[in-house]
C-alpha cells in the first residue's frame, strides 16, 4: 500500500510503499477514504511529543471502510464505515481505566503516534476503539469529527467546571478545525460564543460570525462582556493569563491542546475568585459515542479543504501557517 511516512521527527513526510497491514485478533483492516490533519500531527512531526513510533504513518482522524476483520471481532463487519480516533488502545486494568478515565491510562497507545495511522491507503485498528459513522456525513465531513470534534467536545464539557449554572458566555481562543465544530454544539446548547483569532485573521473571524459567534476579534482584545469560561485551542501559553483576565469568578480556562508553549507567570489575583485553569487530555470512548450522536442531531456541519494523500506535506504546511479555513483533510 502507499503511505506518507515520517522517517524522523523534524523532517518532512516521504512517500513510501509498505506491506499491506493484516488485522490481528480484535482488529479491523480499514480501507482509508479520508484522514483529517490535526495540530497534534504537527507536534509529532516537529518532535514536540517525545515517544513516536518511527518510522511512523501519522494521522488519527480516519474515515474508511472495513475490508476485513481479525479473529474475535463482532462490533463491525466487512463493508461497515468506521472512524478511528486518537485513542487506539488502553490497558483496561489500571486505576484510570477502571474509573472511566481511560484517556489518562499510562499504558494507552495512540493512533498516528504509537500506532500507524491514516496517512495511508490502509490501516488496522482495534475494533473496540473505532466508531460507527452517521450516514448523513460524507467521508471528508466526518474526518474532522474524529479529533477536532471529539476532543473539542470533551473540552466543552469541562468548560462548565463545578459551576451550578452552565457557562453561557463562552470564549474560544483559536478558531480552526476544533472551534468551528464546537461553536455549533455550543450554540445548540444555548451558549453565546466569543471567538478570538490571531490578530488580523479576517477569514477566521468571518467564519466565526457566520457560524453564529456574537463577537469575533483578535486574541489580545478584551471581549465586550466578561466570559463564563474559555477554551484555548491555540497552543499558545501566553493566552492563559489573557483568558483568565476575561473570565468571571468561578470561571474555567480549558487548555485543549496536547502541547503548548510555556505559560508566562501571572499575578495570583487573576486566578483568585475560584477561577480554574485545566487541561484536557485525549478522549474516552464514551466521549466519542456521546459526541457523534450529538453531532448528527445538531447537526454539526464541517468545512474542509481537501488535499490528495501525496500532498500531505502541503496540507501540514497550510495548517501550520494558519491558512486553512475549517479543517484540512487528506483524501485517499
Ligand atoms: Zn489503563
Ligand atoms: Zn488530534
């Protein structure tokens, strides 16, 4: 099969022909249709995440068709359309796994990081961690739901913190793939969304307004009214104190990325008043089932820019430069 592989961190992806993968016990063989490009892929390629499999087939927002099933698979059959997310395996035995927090499992393995992913014609996945995909979505539309949507949804849940009322005025810092999905869910839930982008990113601000943001501006700007919570999708630590200054007492600042530049020191008074800063790590299968059912109901529509698999480097580069509106998707 053809694939785009990462030979070493801090290099570019190179085309390769690999042996066709075979499904082991509990696994499904998937013919990949689309794979969205996530910011985490950039962190892997740039060597900012420490333990990738090498050489690696990146990609963890995979949509495809089951071509074959290994022994013991009952969840899916040949011909089913499935989605494969970042969480590829967890131990099922540790204190985290046993308490519904498999996203924190120390032995967890991740698609497109420790397991070869979807920048390829085929991939294998543990059937227990794959999802059925609602027929209302095309392959390209569905791909960004697998991480941008799913982890965005987990971040949105965390935005309510321990407040007795839900965070009605929600700030989204960084308006890319995740934010353009989560704004639709947030509005469906009756929240008002304030979108913060890189200063001067008129396209992202226009998209935010089109999707129902009540306000859109640069991330250094003060919102027109205080926020009940903020989600940081941009991997920029300097935004943490900025967002803390924008939220009310008891408000939560959720850092949704897997990697972030250092957070500058800040005066305690902007955290005081039971404001919270927290991260969101990975996903659980429950997040996936909940979010995918909700997304089809809302219904969440995604904007995508497609690239052929062979142009994976161009897609990665476009995401890095922030010139993608919505999500970048590789088509296979
Ligand atoms: Zn575990
Ligand atoms: Zn991702």
